[in-house]
């Protein structure tokens, strides 16, 4: 398959974007930027298009997709029984990096919802994404535009690396502003549950609808098969290197000791650290990257590119603001944590 590359700077209504919309309307698939990560889109109401998405990503078909919309009328065609909590969250955070779970209507095919009776929906803020969806007039199913199991793409180059010649088009819209996937919240039962943390934090959500719970799998420090969000059971975000999370009262000291021991075995070492600790690591000896939301996936990909064997990452405090970052980092480390 030949991939058509489209670069958008600020003319969101140019002919190239219309061509991309037409490709989607003919059951083609293509990648586009959002404010969280790049998405791999297709017509979410077309089983043919959705099957192509799963195939291009190599994603298990029981892991449901998020439908992306560009206005609330679209929401009413694909969901039913909108409750008060959902309405309040929509008012407060849409368009933006928040995905809500709803009861689905019959027009949403089982291929999209992974056989569930519910459907995940997001109204992205990114203007290229919004315009593309508007031009198709369809809810666009879009998982992150990476090969399944690899870090989500936050830059055009990441998508190109994973999906060139596997999709009909890739839109280059620059770097994503948040860099971690959207927060997912399920409000279909009485107590809303955060299934995946993101930049809309628990405290931000609670300021709008009161108490919410964190899915049990998010509280554990181990791999869990019984996570509620179906996708949570798959290994995610993993680079080729082994990632080890390090918890210690003096983290730079501990990581430097661990790294030095391995360096003597001729291993290539990567370090992910808080910005305030960068100065504590020798960037001549190690590949040192700053650990923050915006840079995590790029760093993981960079370690792969530079053939790093092992990555030591600082375990940051799991407060409200860091919850999403630490959740993704724990997964990329496969919950391999050293405490000293
Ligand atoms: O920021 C994002 O959400 C990005 C951009 C492209 O919008 N998309 C994204 O999609 O991260 P994906 O497919 O990589 O992750 C979707 C997650 C999966 O973990 C999936 O299991 C969960 O949403 N999900 C989808 N439908 C669900 C449902 N009905 N109930 C519970 N979880 C659901
Ligand atoms: Mg993903």
C-alpha cells in the first residue's frame, strides 16, 4: 500500500484534508494528530474500515476502539441514556483529552466496540482532528497510531516509522501537546471509575462530579489480567530495552551505582529522570532523558533507536499530577521495580 503524506501547517480546510476525508469515507484508513497522541482513523461505523485498523496495528480484535466526534449531535447518534455525570464532564472537558464510556446504539458495529454493549467516545480539541472528522461527517474510530505493543506516537516521525506503507495517509501536524493518551472514565454505573489516567486528573474530575474511583488495576503495582478497560490487560508502551524502575531515598545515587556496575559489562544504558536530576547523570556515558508526560514516549523510542540495552527510570511520587505518567512507565517496565 502506498502512503500519502500530508503536511498541515495552518490551512485546515485545504484540499489535502478533504482528500483524506474522502479516503476515510471509502473505508480507507489514515493517521492524524490529536492533542494527546496520533490516532489511526477509519470510519467507526464501517466494519470493513475497522478491520483494516486492527490489521495495520496488529491489534487483538477484542480490544475496543474509541470513537472520535466533532460535535454533540454525532454523540446522540452513537450513544443512549446519557446520564447527569456524563453531561457535566462533557460541559467541563470537551473538546479535550477525556474519553467517556456510554451505552452504544445499534449503529455502532460490534467490530468497533470489541463486542461490548458500551462504546468509548472522545471529542478531540486538536483542530486538524476536528476538521477531518467534520469533513467526513462520521464518528472516526481511532486507536493510537502505533504498532500494537510499541510506545504511542507523539510525533509525525513516530507514526511514519511504524505505519509507512501500511495505511492510506499520514497527516503531519507536528508534535502532540500532551503526549499521553486521554483519561478514560466510565460513568455508566453509579460510582464513576477512572479506567485510564491522563492529563485530566482525578482531582479535576472530582471538582466537577464529586467522588470517583480508580480502577483497581491502577492501584496495584503488578500486572493484572482482570483490568476493567479491556486494553489494560495487554502489554503496552514497551521499548526493546529492559526498563527498570528505581525507588530509593537517593535515587540518582542508586541509579548511578546500578548503571556503573552494568557499564563495566559493556551494556548501553538509558536513564529517565526528573528534570531536576539531569545534572546528576553523566550524559557522555549514558543516554539521559527527562521524564515527563510530553517526552516519555519519545524517549522510549529514542532508546530503541540507539540500541539501549537497559533503562533505569526514577520512580516519581504517584501524586494526582504524576499518576498517568507513572501508570505508563510501570507498564513499559512490566512492573519491574527495584526498591533500595
Ligand atoms: O488519547 C487517546 O485516547 C488516543 C487518541 C488517538 O485519541 N487514543 C487511544 O486509543 O489511546 P487506544 O485504542 O490506544 O486506547 C483505547 C482504550 C483501550 O485501552 C480500550 O480497551 C479502552 O480504551 N476502551 C475502549 N472501549 C472501551 C469500553 N467500551 N469500555 C472500556 N474501555 C474501553
Ligand atoms: Mg494505544
